[in-house]
């Protein structure tokens, strides 16, 4: 007896541990939490963060170019055959002839250090500004990526909620119809109904079962897609804690509020503004090509010459050479190349400014359209919500009449189809409403 009790306790303990471990794998999110998680863990967001880190490193790289640059060099040469020079014979009392003379040693070692310092270069300071704007552009790209992932995750979240609610409606209807088919089957055995009535109900039940199976598969893919978009392993189970009614209610409440649009709140407008700044700097950079550049340098070199390889002998002499100076480069003539490059930069700037105006007008149009779409979707939602309730009432009354023998299977099927068509339209308007709200929030910069 004690052994059996101990076995049951161990089994119960293992079940609790297993259940706890399984539950620990589940991740629960409301809509806000899902968005925040995706912004932190999405693959696309992480890649944009890497781009931003690279842009920041580029700023430091460009800045370092204006600091002292030090290079060291080591050169060893072994002359297999020393170079020969020809010296006029007059130096040796042999006029009219050349005397072959070899200078130098077989082994030569040179060690040198060079320090270069930029003193003035117009392009360097423009490059610093360019790198800084590029960093700003990367930050805005990161922000846009976050907005895109929020929009995408929200849409997938909405689709799953609508799918779950549709499944709930189908399951409820299926239960009622299965019960009704069973009761009709019993009446058929007694001869109180026709076989057509039973077959018609069977067709309807089968149709609903097929719809349920199809919708379940769609929802399964929807959950996998949500995991992928949020940066969660596909085998992890995600639970949505917010109901469809909660999401719809929040959207309806926000529709009452007046939404003002500020271009600067839209990341697409800020991106095009940053690109305009880059083009301005590009023009300045081409103009700076006309300016001279000035660099300073310091050169130190020691040279050793040996007949044998004795460079580590500290008693042997090394010969020092040192040079300090400045170097200036003055552009004089480029056959019109610089002038044409400036002209191209001007055209590029005008083009981006034209695009900026286009983006500005397009965003204003998008805001207007998104606002109208949202209000239209809200009106359609309210109307379809009433229609689905009316069709539900008619369907339920027809069910009662059918049970009482006052309505036939054809009339019941017609009301069933009408009810399901109303439900389909309702869920479509829900998706359209939430999609319109999603697009409106994005263009207003609320993400």
C-alpha cells in the first residue's frame, strides 16, 4: 500500500513539473505587449540597429581622419650584386675612358616613422557633417522599421482575433445544427419528416465542418506568422490575451478624438528631409574640390649599411635622417571635370527637393484618405453589426419554427445562409475597420 501511494505521489509530482515546464513555454501578449516585444526582438529591427551602429562607427572613422596619423616602416635589402656606376676617367688620370665603380654594402636596413597631420581640407569638415547626417538617417530608418513591424504585427494580431471569433461562431452554430440533425434523424425514423430535410441538414453540417477545418489551418499559419514577425521561435506557443471586442471598442473610442497631422511626426517625411541635407552637403563637397588642402608631416629614418648581417650589434653605427614640412595641394585645372560635378550635384539637390514636395503632398493626401477610410469603415461596421444581429434573430426564430414543424428545411437553409453571409460581411468590415485604423495611426506618427 505504501509503495502504491509513493508511486502515485511521484507520478503526480512529475505531472506538475511537466505541466509547469509546458506552461513556461507559452507566451501571452495583449496588442500593446506584442508590439513592444516585436520592436525589441524583430529580425528587421535588429538589422536596422546594426546599420545604426555602423553609421555611428563611420562618424568616428571620419573624425579620426583629422587626427595625427603615424606609420612605421621597416625595409631590408640584400644586394646579390651591387649596382655599378660609371665615372669619367679624368678623375683617375685616364681621360676618354669610364671607370666601373661599385658603391654600398651588401646588407642595408632602414627603419622609419612618418607622422602626418591634416591642417586644412574643406572636404574633411563636410565629411564630418555627412557622417553625422548619415547617422541621423540610420536612426530614422530604424524608427521606420519599428513602425513597419508594429503595423505588420498589429494586422496579424487582428487577423488572428477575427479568425478565433469566426471559429467561435462556427463552433456554436455547428453544435446547434448537429443536435438538430440528430433530432431530425430520430423523427425520420418515426416517419414524421422527409429524408430531404435530414439530407439538407447533413449538407449544412458538412459545409460548416469544412469551414471550421479551413479556418483552423489559416489561424495556425497566422500564429506562426506572428511568431516570425515578433522574432519568436516558431515552435513556441503564443496566446493572445486581448479580445476582438476590446480592440474594436478601443478603435471606436479613438475615432471620436480629433487627430491633427504634423509632417514632422511622420518618419517618411523626416527621412526625405535628411536625404535633402545629404544632397546639400554633396553640393558643398563638390565645391570644396576647388579649395587647396594643407598637410603637415614629420619623417624620421635611421639607416644601417653592413657588409655582413650584424644589425643587432649595438656598436655598429646607424645614420639618422629627419625631415619636417608642410604639403599643399592647389587644384588649378581639371578640364571642366569639377565644374560638371558641381552641376550634377545641383541637379541632384533640385531633384530631391522636388521629391520632398511630392512626399509632403502625398502624405497630406494619405492622411485625408486614411481618415475617410476609417470613418467609412466605422459606419460600415456599425451597420453590419446591426445586420448580423437581425439575421441571427431571424435564424433563431426559424430554428424554433422548424422544431415546431412550422418551417421546412429549405426555409431553414435560406435563413442559415443569410445569417452566415451577414457574419461574413461583419467580419470583413471588422478587418477593414482595424486595417484602416492601423494605417491611420501609422501615417499620423502615433507608433
